[in-house]
C-alpha cells in the first residue's frame, strides 16, 4: 500500500468516526417528553388556554436536547426532560378544566332553555295535569276492582284446592302432601289397578291439572312376605301403574316420578295381617311447591 492510498484510507476512517460521533443518540426521557408535548399540542383549545405552559414545555425540551447534544450529565438531561413533560401535563390539566367548564356552561344554557320552555307551557301543563289526575283516579279504581276480583278468584281457587285435598285425604308432611293408596286397589301380588282406584286417581289428576306448578313422586311399598327382589319389582310396577293412570288423565310425564321401595319402609309391624296390609301401599307425594298459605 503506497503513501497516497494509506492517506485516503485514514481520511475516510476519520470522516466515518466524526459522523458517528455527531449522530445524536435517542434518549428515552427526551422521547417521552416530546411525545407528551405533541399529544397535548394536538388537543382542542390547547393554544387558547395553555399557551404559556406549552411554551415553557417546548423551551425545556429544547434545553434537554441541547444538553444531550453537548453530552451533559444524565441528571441535567433528565431534569430538563422532566420539566418539559411536567409542564405538558399541567397544560393538559388546564385544557381538561377548560373543556369541563365549557361543558358546564353548555349544559347550563340548555337547562335555561328547558326552564324557559317549561314556563311557557306551564298553563297548558296545569290543565293536562288535572286531566291526568282524573285519568289516574279512574285507572286506580279499575285496578282496585280487578285486584278485588283477583283476590276473590284466588280465594275460590284456595277453597277448591282445600276441598280437593280433603277429598283425597292427603296428609301434610315434611316431604309435602302424601296420599296413600292401600293394597285393596290391587289384586294380591298384582300391579294392575282395580276399578275402585279410579275415583281417587281421577280426583288427584284433576287436582294436579289445576295446580300445574306441582309434581308428584309415586312410591310403591310392600310387606316382607316373599323374596326381596320380587317385592322390589312388585312395588315398582304398582308405582308405574299409578303413573300410567295419571298420564291417562292428562298429567304430563315430566311432573311424575316413580320409585319402588320394596319392603324397606314399613309403617306398621309385619307380624300381623293388619300390619302387613298397611305396609302394602302406594304413597303419592305431592311436592310442596306453592305458597304455604295455599295449604292452610
């Protein structure tokens, strides 16, 4: 490499070094202050109500940039950038306060306009108020009459429910109302209902159809005579027979559940014929889903 070439190479390297040294570095605090200032400058009414604070923020930003260019200490740069951002924030608060005041003034003008219109219509409104009061009195009278009719209808329905419950001989228990059908409604060892069971089941179906909010659980029970498995099966078939009868009277299937209890829940001793007869039964639990007052 000759001397001239070496000279050119050194010169080029020196130019690159100077260029790199002169390229300003991006400093986060300055960029943050500049972004805040630009955001506030773009707000409506910025030049009207916050001009002084914005001028101060711009001056502080220029100071921070000059300090950065002169490679000043970071604390000095940070302080200048902080001052710029803080003045921008103060300007932002001034703008927000001015906008809120303007909104209040606008609302007040609108309120005054409404009050003026209200005063102009006062005479008309007084007449309309009198007519409205008369109409409200008429409506209240009609509503009172309807309420009285509704109460009377509810009382009639309550009386009807109470009569039907009395006819069914249903007993109120913690599980709800329980209607017991004895084994005399079935042939011995059979699950087919005898004709004598129909009146009670017809009344029960009528009651359920008039009380659509209620559902029933039909439980079949037997005495302890015979194998457990046969008693369990018989109790389930008897419960299913009662279910079929209710379905035939219009009670929907989703309101009826059946379960065979077998001999597991006797209500009397199985040591006597009378006790065993009491245990051979079907219990219909009418679930308590209405107000307690309807059952009193």
